[in-house]
C-alpha cells in the first residue's frame, strides 16, 4: 500500500521477531532463496555465446507453439472482497469504522483493515509485531460463522453471472462471464461494475474486480485498483503482452528485495 514506511516496517519486524520461531523460519526461507539465486547466477555465468544462441532458438520455438494455442475468446472476472474479515467485523460493530483494526490475535493476524495497513500491518503478521507498528491497533477475534454467512450472500450474486463460478476462498471467486456478456451485449467492465454494485447492495461490503482473457491475469488485475475498484485487460494479444512485460513482471517471481542479487540473470521482459 502507498504511504507505508517500508524501511520502518522491516526494521520493526526484524527487531521484534529476533530469536522467535517466526524469525528462524524467515531466516530459513531467506537462506533458501539466496542459495537458489547463487545457483542461478553460477549457471548463467557458464553460458557461452553458443549456449545462448541455442536456448534462444528453443525459446522462440516454444513461443510459436504457445502462440498457436493462445486463447483470447473468453472473458474471465476475478472478484476479491476488500479486507473481507475486517469489513464484516466493522459491519457488525460500526464503532470500528475509521479505526485501525485487525482480525486475529497477538500470535497471528488473519487480516487487517486499510487503516491498519497504512502502518504496515498485514495478514499473516504476528499480532505483537502489528501492535508495535500500530500502538492503537484494535484486535478482533475471528468468527468464521459470520464470514461464511456473508460469503454465502456474495456467492448468490456471483451465481447470477456464472452458475459454475469457482470459489477460491470465502472472499474470492473466478467467473467465466463470456456467455453473459454475449447474451446481454455488454462488456466485461460493465458486468464487473454491475456485480460489484449488487454485492454492495446485498452485503454492505465492497469488492474489487479484474477482467481478463484468463483466470490468472484476471486475478492479477483485481489487485491493481484495490480497494473498491476494477481493472480491465482487453482481449488483445499486444495488450496482454504489454501488461505482462510491465505491471505483471514487477511482482512476479522473487521479492523485490532480492532483485539486486540477480545481476547477470535474465528477466521476463528480456525473454
């Protein structure tokens, strides 16, 4: 989220978690990534001009094969509820509105509302670290019965657009809206606007959406204009390629913090 002091967050997380099992696990993951990076760099250093030429031809052949199977006729919508658990709790207790709050405990958070995220608080963060980042943070215990109820209300809306929609979790789903767009003579963006409006009317909750030629791209798109927004990726080859080579590849693969270690390696956009 914009406005978050990332350096401060990293410093607090480090100081508060030193010596804990959480810290040890993070160190193991970091060491694994470093070993993998070094292995990739070592392999890249051994590549000769002939090797690069060979692999370029292999890649070009594979690209042609993939192009022959490219499917741009479908219209997929991915809908993702905004800070779902936290939003449901705020509906139940309006006094929480506008205050930094998180669902979970001092041990671990399930999610946090957008006010808390401004301080760097996020899902899957130990609560004691979140409290250090945001001293005024309000903790609310999880209530899955409540979340399941509201999830059911959203799914009743989704069913009207795609009876075979795929629920990825309580707060997100994939819908193939190709048929409904064709039958009603409207765009995927218009369907997304309508669906989001109906979800809000039925539940009082907001959601974000992404529309694209396939499920994976639709999911990426749904995160671009959060919260309570949407992003449409046209069913056009050049639009898709440009999107992948810019927005998508920025967050694809290893974390931003590891990019400096990849000097000498190839990136998606180079391929």
